[in-house]
């Protein structure tokens, strides 16, 4: 009979100590850390970044500059921001060819920017050999110089100027403009 009584006492004692521990003086709890907010990456339409990239690359080709690359995937805001900024920068550079004033003077004495008279085309009167030599394939795919914009024609002429030819393909008009 002693054994069941002792078992009952132990059970009651164990419950009492468990209750005492649960209701006893509270230990200092560690301060709760605020929940970490995970910001979902906002994806953008990669077509927008692709369009900006192709515009920038097109003018890089026309100006004869090396391509700029971005490691960010096209569907991220970072890529969209990068290509928007770079396209704006390249377009700003393209709008100001180094010898623009000289090309505009030569154009004034030559023809309209859309002149399609054979054997010379465009505002700077370029022949087929000149265009094949100095124009990038990107422009040649669009046709002869009469189908190019004025800036594209000036950049092709700029490529010839950089190659060492200077204004010599337009000797008479360059002389009239005071460039030779």
C-alpha cells in the first residue's frame, strides 16, 4: 500500500513543481526582432529594356563606338534604368557629330538630305563606293544615303574624316566653306 501512496505523492509533487515553474517569476524575454520584410523584385517588361538597348546599339554602330554591356537581366528595374540612361547618353552624343558645322556647310552647297540623283546620293553627295567603304551594314540595309537621316549621313562622313580622308571627298565645297 505504501507504493501507490508514494507514486501519488510524486505525481502531485511533479505537477506542483510544473505549475510553480509555469507561474513563477518570469524570465526576461529577448526583445522580438521586427519581421524582416522581403521586398519582391519588381519585374519589368523586358521588351522595354530591349528596345532601349537596340536604340543605343544602333547609334553606337553608326558612330563607330564599342558596345556597352550590362550584366543585369532585361526583366529587372536595374536593367531598364541602365538602358534608359545609356540610350539617352548615346542619343545626346549622336546629335552632335564632331565636325557638324563643316558637314552642314558642305550640305548647303551640295544637295538636299534626300537627294536621290544618280551617281551621288544624300545631302553630302556620297557615291556607292564611298558608302560601301564608310557606312556600317546597318545603314546599307536601309538603302542608299537618300534614305538615311541627316545625322546618319554626317556620321558616315565623320567616319571618312577619321580614316584620314578629311574633307577631300568634298574638295570644292570644303574649300568654299573654308575647311581646306
